[in-house]
């Protein structure tokens, strides 16, 4: 059943609203993907405050003029809180299901290629990077504390041997 002009205007308005709120967007092709797989991807994205939207390319190009010339059936993965999570989830899902292909994305007010989105998806999360920094900063301090404890233990061993 064909969409009415009013329905199309509502879809374009909703797309524009989501584009205005997003921190990152990933364009994916879902041609040949089963409906159950698409549903499970939507649920996984919803848990991370992301949204998967399927729209006709003509309506998508009205809402986001940089989305022209995308091949296949196109869906948008919006990330509203984190810039990297939509790319990570889409990439992880594409590894399990070859019918989902990353076409590119929109991140940091620039159009990104599929390769750039995949590189972004492979980078560690912010929390992982912060944990590595904290570990790197604390390693010399804990090493220094162990060296100091070694001197005290050595002194205690010498005193025990002298007492005996």
C-alpha cells in the first residue's frame, strides 16, 4: 500500500528530528536480512539508547541531503548518547550476519566511509581507554611501593638471622 503525502511528511519530519538529536549515524544495507534478525538488532540497539530506522532512500535524501547514492535497502542506526556504540553494535552484528553491510556513517559532522566506521567500531570504548590510562599511571607507583616493601622485608630477614 502506497504512503500518503501526509505519512511521507511525517516520516521526513521524524527523520529530521532524529538526525538533529543524534551524536552519530551509521548507514547499513540490510538486503536479504531476515525480519527476525532485524528485530534482534533493533532490540540490541534499543538497550544502548540507539535506534534503527528503515526509510525509503527518497525520503531519507529529503531529510538528510548527504545520504544520496547509497546502494541497496538502507537503514539508519542512530546513536543518541554515545558516538561509538552504534558503529560497534552494527559491526558486531555484521560479523555474525553477512547480509548486514556497513555502508558508511555520519560522525563528528562529517560523512565517513565504511572503512572509517569499521575502524571506529574496532577501537576500545571510552571506559576501556580510561582503565588503561589509570593502569598505566598506577603501575609505577605500585612498583615503587613494592620496591620499598622489599627493602623492609630484607631488613627484617637480616634482623631475624642476627637474633638467631
